[in-house]
């Protein structure tokens, strides 16, 4: 059913994985300790957004709106317009659908530098079903001008994304799931919005993931090399918009097959962004998008849903072999 990761105090054991949302919380608390301009605004998501410790330490810097996501974004935009560094925290499925008009007009078009934090993203809500899955957020927000779209893959990327976001003077959407995420690499410790992160390199296959699909893609790459001698380049494309076109062009120039993996609909997300760039620029690599198909999503835990749709180590490895042999 997938790897079980024990979550413990990172300060005691710094190499143990934590949920990215926990890293978001601890990093935001650290930043707020020296910057009173940082505010967390939430729509009755203090618990699920890991903001309880933040509120206990900095009660004057936490604003509770209640279950009113459109109002949440409007209030966040107003605060940001006065110079506050606002992190608007709400479940990704509701934040990006119910509040789409406010995100578009009040935040992006008005250039109010709100940091929109979509929690429990993708299929993290599992058994709550399709109404609580955010499989549309990349597609919707990629079409909005003046909005950066980010999905950190591990604890390192999460910490760096929050630190950069706190200083950014433009709107940003960052999505987080619930699962504890192991560090992808201790070597490539560079991070910037719009610059993909190469986790490992190989000449036979390119695996491009984002968010919580990068780790199973890396596991699949290790399996393919151990069992079939297939060496893969694995990329964490943490920024969906702007996409790292230079990196994509460089790896595509090798001519090997490219497989994208995302916890999102196969429509309008990472895969289609990569495919359109490659097609318009004359690349003819064998190409496959892995994600959630156009259907009512099955009900189950995130691990069960990943396994059902092949977004697991074994599923990705199997699809990669099929693509290579196509």
C-alpha cells in the first residue's frame, strides 16, 4: 500500500520526514517572530492548516474569517494593499474554486502580493471524495495573469518557498498535501521560483513531477535502474507557472522519452504545460502525462488513490517501460 514514514520531532532527528504543511507552520512562526508585518488569515482552518501554534504565539497576527473563502481572499487582498505580508490559508479545493473571482481580480489583477496557501491539496482529503479534491487548481490558476503557482515536493522546497514568498512583492499560490515527504536530495540545495530542481540525471528517460508525486517518481527511477538498467533524469518541477522552459528544453534535447506525473487532472496541469511547450518548439520526444483521468475520482486514502491511478512507484515504472518501448 506504499511506504510508511514515521513523523517525529525534526529538531531531535533532522533527517526524518515531516509533512510539508508542518514545515510551512514552523517556518512561518520563525519569520513572524521578527516580522510583525506577517499575518496568517484563515477560513476556519486553524487546525488543519497547522496554525494553532502560530495563533498561540502571535495572536495579534492571526485573523480568523470563518468558513467564507471569498471573504478570506478579499480581506487578505485588502491587508496586503496596506503593506502587510499576508498568508491566506484554506483548503485548496475551496480556496481556488469558491474564491476564483477574488483571486483573479482582488489579488492577481490588482497586484496585491497575497500568499495563497492551499492546504490538503490534490487527493489529500481521500475518502471525503471528489468535492474535496483539488484536481483543478493548476488548470484554473495557470490561466490567471500575474500569479505564480507552486507545489513544493519536500521539506527543503517548502521552507525555501515560504521564505521567498514572505519577501515577494507579487501574488503566489502554494499548495500542500498532508503526507510526510522525505528529502529528495541532499546535494541539489538550490531553490527559486520558476527554476526546476534536478534530483538525479540519466540519459534513458526523463521523469518530471511536482508536489507529492516527485518522490514516487524518484522511487520508480531507482527501481528502473536496479531492475532494468534504465537511467532516468528526475525533475521536481515545483513551479507550474512560470515553468522552467530552459530546463525542459535542455532535457528534451537528449531525445529520450518524457513522462510527467502530477496529483491533478490530466487536463490543464503540469503535463499539458510541458506538452504545449515541446510541441510548439519542435521537440518530438515520446511523451506521456500521468495524472487523474476525466472521471469521478475513486474514493479512498491518498495512497489508495495513487495506487489506483498508477501514481505509485510501481505504476510509474510500468508506464515508463511502456513509453520507452512504444
